[in-house]
C-alpha cells in the first residue's frame, strides 16, 4: 500500500531525495536549534568568499595571539548564536553554549536569548458580541525554541509576537459576550494561547501562556449593574421577610389552638406576662379582667 504524503500548514513539499522517513501518524515539529530550512537556503560562499576567507585566516595568523580577541566568542548557557557568513547561514544549528570560532569581517553573529519572556498587553478597547465596550489587558509568556528560525523568518520576533498578541486579543474577545468574558477567563486565555502558538510556530517562538489581567467596564454600566444587584438583594430580602412572617403566623395560630383547649393555660400565660412586666421596674399597672366577663356584659347591652 502506498503512503500518501500529508503536508501540514506552513511546510513546503520536499523533493523525492529529501523526504523524511516519517510515518503518516508522525507530527513533524522543529526542535530546539534545528530548523526546517532546505539545503538550498544554506548555500556556499562561492569563489570570492573562499578568497576572503583565505585572507582572513592569513590575518589571524599574522596577528596571533591578538587576533583571538576578535575570533573567539562566548555565549551563555541560556543563549544561542546564529552565524551569518557573508549574509548566508553557515549551519542549520545555532552555536553554543560556550566558546566558538568566527572569521572577523566575514561573520555576523546574532545572539538569541532562550529564556521565557513576559510582556504586558496594553489595555484594548473591545466591543463584545452583545455590544458592550470594555477595556481588557493581559500578559503573555513566550520563549524562542528555534534561534535560527527566529532570525531568518522574522525581523524582530519579540515585537512581532507583541503586536500579534494585541490583534489576537481583540479578535477573540470580540466574539464573546460580556458574561462569558467575566466568567470564562481561563477558557478564553487557553483559546488565545493556542491561536498565538500556532501563528508564531513558523517564527521559532513558543507561546507558553496567555492570561487576562483585568476587565474594565464603563462607569455608567458599572452603576447600572450595581443598581440591578441592589434591586435583586432587596427583592430577596422582602421574600425572606415574608416567609418569616408566614412562619410566625403559623406558629401563633398553633399556639392559640393549644391555649384555646385549656383555659388554665391562658391564666398561666397571663401571670407570666405580669411577671415579665414587674421585672422591668416601670410604673405600669395592669388589672386583670376576664374576657368572658366582657363578652357577657356586651351581650346583655345588646
């Protein structure tokens, strides 16, 4: 069975002699210090370049050991050096860390930092899907995993990633409602991170994380939301008070039914009330008057 070659976005088709023995299920992703540049992109320096290199070696020998100050370079553990000899790449792999040798007046050394870099996305005026204007800012964490691609494929990898993060934030948040923006920040951040990582992969840049820092609403909209929340709280308070009164009236009804069954209980309750009034040390005088007597008196008058 013949295998069909599947091209991923951003990859050029290789010649038959250059095809890699990858299986159809293998994902080709550039690794650190390795590029997917073709051999044609790394051409020789030609006859004129060879002559210049010959004279450079002669000068190095003539001024030895002082020439070592210009021919030996050092890069740190977290750095890599991309060498352009007469404007052309000398190797697919970047140099470093440690010592390496260059030809003065012929080699141009570009040092790339591989550490994770962070930058703040300035506040963006964004119109959400439900037509609400908000100001959103964020932070992006990224690093360069392929120094050669970051030098050859883009003029300034840091500035390009910064500008792309701004446009990606505006385009993604413009498709979300305000409620989604306030409640699903993590999902939105992951979506923006995936889009940025896919777009910057051809530059040798790996976007590790994207976070939304703050969402600022207009002052008028904040007052409207505060009034709405206050009205909701007042409505819930009234409902709770009504439920309390209903429960209290139900308890009083049950107590009245119990007292109605026993006339002595009414008298005991009356005496307990007198005791409570006497304990307050006031000048209130209470004269007990049976309710039944009043009912008989009113009944005779009628």
